[in-house]
């Protein structure tokens, strides 16, 4: 394990907890460090012709239809000028999303906090620094094959959970982002992201460790970085989720590369 990787894991408070579970035949000796799986050398396949926009995105109302037909420039302008729910009244800046617009990895959080509202970029506060460290621990980096977005684009007052109506107004924006990015894997960060994307109420504990489906795109659920800052022991579980996500992505890319 490199010195840089050691520094990252120590900063996260995850050494020696952040270890992959292994079978008895392959488990390392007690106290031995385990290197996290790396994905930086995985080749990115060309866009597949069968990854077309899902038919289920066809909207029923005119507003949604208009949003789902936008390109990146129009979508960003629409979000910046949106006043379609009460969250617009108290915002400083909209928080559209950031990253590689053709990323294989899409991370979706809940909504902007105070720092994000001030800067107009998701995950830039303390939780954002933890997310960046989590990405670095699996050899990934914000903006490089990674896109980060939220369920809502404006900060809820007092950082409260977005209301159902607020999430519903922002949903077409996120749907269009996903359609334009065409990620191979979505990682839902926290319960709010998970229940809104999966459209069902459930606990994080019941959703972790399984591959779910968002309109044909695999989806994995883990904890929100802000939650992990308050619940340090669950960082080990988040590490398990990240390792599971890396293994899932490897399987997806292997399927992409297989002869048809």
C-alpha cells in the first residue's frame, strides 16, 4: 500500500477497519493491511448503441417533456433559473452537479448544504472532503470518470430533508442528467437519495450490499458522508459498500467487453 493511500485511510479513521472480507483460504494474516481495489487502469469502452434512453423516461406532462429534451447547456440554464418550488425562495445559488459528463460512475446525494449553496457545487464542505477521500481510497477522483449530483438542486432551509413535492419538481432535471451521462453505475449516498431513486421506503441497512435497478442502470446504496461524520463506526460499512461497488463495476465492464 502506498504512503499516499496510508495517509488517506488514516485521515478517514478507517485503518485498520477498512478491509475487504476474504474467505479463510485467502484472508491475510492478523494485523496485515489490505489494499483497496483499484479501478484507475480499467479501460473505458466506447458508448454502446444499445444504451439508449429508456422508454420509461417518456413524460406525461409538458414541463417534464421539455426538460427531458434538453441538452447540457439548456438543462444548466433551466436549473439556474428554476423557481418551480419553494426552495428557490431561500437559495443563494442552484447546485447543478459537477464532474465528467460521460462518467461511468454517478454519485447522487440528498441536496446542497450551506457551503454548496454558497459555492454552487455539490459536496464542497466537510462532507465533500470526506467523499473526496473515499473516492481517493478506491483510486478515483472527483471529475475523472465521476459525476456528482443531488436529488434537489437548491438548499432546503436548515439542511432539512427535501419534501416529496420538492424532490418531485427536481426529478426531471436529475433524470435528464442521468440520460445525458449514461453512467454504468449509480451510487446513492444516503437514505434520501436511495428512496427517491428507488421509489420505495426502506432503511439503508436493508438496501446495502445488493445491486438495485434504476431504469436499467445498476444502483448501489451506501451512507451519506455527512452521516458518516456523525457516526464514525459506520465508516467501515461504507468501505465495504465501496469495495462492493468497485467489484460490481468490474463485472459490468467485463460484460461490456464480452463478444455479443
